[in-house]
C-alpha cells in the first residue's frame, strides 16, 4: 500500500533510528526506498544492514544530492499506491502506518500529513512542535496548504498529476509541491493524531531564531505571492552538519503512546 521514500545524505547516525521504527510497524504492507545522494560516510552500508528487518527494502544511489531530485528519483522505483516522503531523521511511532491506512479508507484523502511530536521531552521543544502543527492547520485556513517535507503522504495519481517535486528548488520544494497540488484540485488533509517524531536538529545546530526567520520569510512569500522561494542563504542539506544528538528514549515514546491511547479512549467514550 505504501512506498516510504527516504532521501539521505551522510545520515549514518540518524537513519538507523528511522529504519528501526519502520521495522517495528504493526502494519507490514509497505516498502522502503532509501535514496542516497552519494554520501561520504556509511549511510549506504547502514541502510543495507536492515535488509532482513525490512524485506521490501531498496537502497539506490541518486546521481546528485538534492531533496526534490532524490524524492522524485525514489518515486520512480516505487510500487505503492501511496508515496510517503519522510526525512532521514524522523521516527514513526509503531502504529503510524496502520493509522494512516484507516485514515485513507475512512476519509478518502489524496494528500495528507499528520501532527508531530518533538524528539525530546523538553517543554520548549514541545511548544515549538505545537506551533508547527498549528501552522499546518492555518495554512489550510488561508488556502496556502503546506505539505511538510518531514512527512507527506500523497497518492500516486496526485503525485503524477503535478509531475512530482520541482527539482529547481534548493529550498521550499515541499511548499511548492503543496501549492501546485492545490492548483490542480488536490486538497491537503490532516490526520489529527501524533504518529511521527519531528527532529529539531536544524534548530539546535543553527539556532532557533535564525531558522524561524528563514521559514517566516518563506511563509510570507507563499502567503502573498502563492509561490515558493527556490533558494535560501545558509540552507544546506546533509546529516554531516549535525552533532550526534541524544535519541528519543524508548520509555518516552511508550509513555507518550500510552497517554495518547488513554486520551483517545476517553474521547470516544
């Protein structure tokens, strides 16, 4: 049902966490395609080491390192009805794909994303992620829908209708993708559940203020011009830019999952 496409560049330290979370999915009807951008480290070796845990795993090498190019490159190999674009530093909660399957069957979306949780228990990170979730919601209100780079589910039909991602974008390719989908009549839906961990590594490395300024600038351009910036000074792709971070402890994930299940149970009761 799903083709999970992961563009990667020097992600040997972060990619294993994402692949491990995919191997732990309760739903098994999916394939994983890691698209390496000619990494200098052991990204490819690490990815291939998951062949037994992820039987439907393909590791391919892109001719060049570029997020939109690598996403499109991976889509060429995809066999799934749905293309799932996720960043190499993300983490899926164990029930993520199963919940997405139910969401698709019950609401019939064509492109959607979900709410995120932060990759640490720090209250400031939780607040920042909440603002991110609200920003996605507000983009629907002002009719400038955002298809977040960290996690976007899109049907093959919708993806093909706009020709995939615009490979001329070195920045904001996800915003451009969402705007073009909207013009074609494909409206973004939101699965209002937390199924994915959002990495804040860029904010920690480059400074929250600097990164927020970049995204506010890009957001204003999208709001007033209905188009996306193609370049942003200082924006660079690659896991080599980041220091090793403390990964989310399994106990934190389990605690969060338990609270979410209890809340959902009380809500429907």
